């Protein structure tokens, strides 16, 4: 293993040591099925309900409104498909945005094939939706508004409370994919008029494969997974107790540390952003300058390829992410960067560095020290850079 500096926390986070220690007894000693009657099973049941409380507290919900799932993608699927399935309207319409995670976008596309109409809202150059466009998109048959809390690529935070107000005024359910926001920014489902909210453990220092959905009491939504009566019949399947315990613990820590972490990460992030913009010509910040996640830095460099940038950073032990979706086997640039108006070439030359509690100022300094030469090296090999230099010289 050569990675020494991990700056891809929006992709996943390492399990926190305190979380791991809290989980271990639920593999070794308290392995009982939470539905059984004997003592060790009761320990599982107790841990399950305690974790539900911990998660609820982080977003201002009641514990009975939290349902554990197998991750953010499942919660997103459940929100969209569950609400559409539960609605008895003849024609159904949902409103979402062009910059959602694929767990929302691909579910919306699936629903379109099933006859549901979908409006995909535009975003401005910073990645924010227009409240006016949202309100204008509402129809009598609209059953759901789904707008992500914070974007996973560019970190932009949406005006969630205002969106919630509009949804409430029109009597429409409001879902938010808050996978990137939970534990990083304050969330209050009541104050923000959120009816459904998706979250995921592994973006928060808990293991992969555990998530939750908040469902406001009284919201009409069908289950996605049928079987046993777990999670008050909303989500069948023997509960993933170690995962759930871990997610509860991670939520508790995130709540306790939020103020301190916001200060630390905002400082590191801004040092990173300003250092890059000042020292590397033809670079630009993607996303909103102020309304953005504390740990998100996303920069485009003209005249280079993001993928090659990642490989050179990796050679220095730095793990980061780029704006081209090559990981998915396609050469399409990120739909998010396209939606904020970037040209193909610029979108391809982007770099996402996402920070969390384990990152240090020394790591930021190291990246700031290495990056200018890496970008220059790639530009020196780039035919488009050569063309640019020629056009400047004449
Ligand atoms: C990671 C992520 C998801 C998917 O969560 P999983 O737990 O990996 O399924 C959904 N939405 C956003 C915004 C994400 O960042």
C-alpha cells in the first residue's frame, strides 16, 4: 500500500477507530438475531434501537422515523420508487435536478420508462437550482421533489430550507439525498421541511453497506424489499447490527465534532483552493465559493487530462478523484461539471480533493508543493497546451 495521503473522502471514508471498537463485540459476542427472544438477541435489539436514536438526533428526527437500509443507493431508490408506488394518482410526475448522484438519476430514468414524468432542474454556474424554476415545474400530478442536499463532486449546498418550504406550500413530499451532507453540516428535518432523507454510513466513518432513510411520520411510501417484518415492515431482512451500531456511533461522533471539524476543514479547504488558484495558471474553482461542503475542493485545469493527473498524484501517494467518469468505463465527462457549464475539455481536466478529520495541514502543504509541477509536466506533453502557447506568442 503506497497511499499516504487520502483526499478522496467523498468517495468513501476509512472506518473510524472508535467506530470499529464499538462494532467488534457485535461480531464476537452479541451476534444474535434482533428478532429472537434470548439474552444475546436482546443485546442486538437494544443496540439497534440505541443506534436509531443516535442517527435520529443528528438530523433532528424522531427515532421511529429512521429506517436502516443497505446504503445511500438503496435509500435513494426507496424514496423515489416507494413514493411513486404508494401514490394513487393516475399520472405521476417527479421533480429532481441534473446534478444528482446516479442512484437518483438512474432511478428516475427507470421510472420514466414506467410512464412517470420527470423534470430535471437546471443549475447555475455554481451548481445551485433556481427556486423559481422549481416552483414553475410543479404540476397537479407532482408526487415528489427530490433535490440533493450537497453535491458529491463540487460540494455545492442547495437552499434546502427554501425548497422544503415550496414543497410544503404545495403539499408535495420533499426528499433530499443528504449522503454528503449528514454529519458535515447542520441538518434539522423539521426546520427544513424535509419529508424523506437519504444517508450512508461509509461517507461518515462507518462501514460500507449500511445506510438509513428518514421518513417523516405519515408520509405515504411503499417498501422496496419485501420479506420479514423488520424496520416496522418498511425494510425486510435481518438487521445488519454491526453496521447499524457503527452508523449510530459515527453519527454521534459527527454531531459532537461538527463545529470543530467545520472550522478545521474549512481552513484546510480554503488553503488548498487558494494555494492552487494562486500558483497554477489556467485553473478555476468548481462549485459555490461559500455554499459548499467544508471538505470539498474541486478545481479544473485547462489543457490537461484529469485521469493522468490522478496517476501522477498517486505516484506521490496522494489519493484523489477527477471529473471524468472513466472509473465507470465511459469517457463522458461528469454530468455535474457539464451542468454547471464547463466545456468537455475543462471538465476532463478537473481534480476533486475531499478532506475529512484525518487530514492535516502538512498533507495540504505537500499537495500544494507537488501539484504545480505535476500540472506543468502534463501540459508540456499536451498538444492543446502547445497550440495555446503558439496562439499566445503570435
Ligand atoms: C455515495 C453517495 C450515494 C450512494 O451511497 P452508497 O452508500 O455508496 O450506496 C448516494 N448519493 C450521494 C450524494 C453519494 O455521495
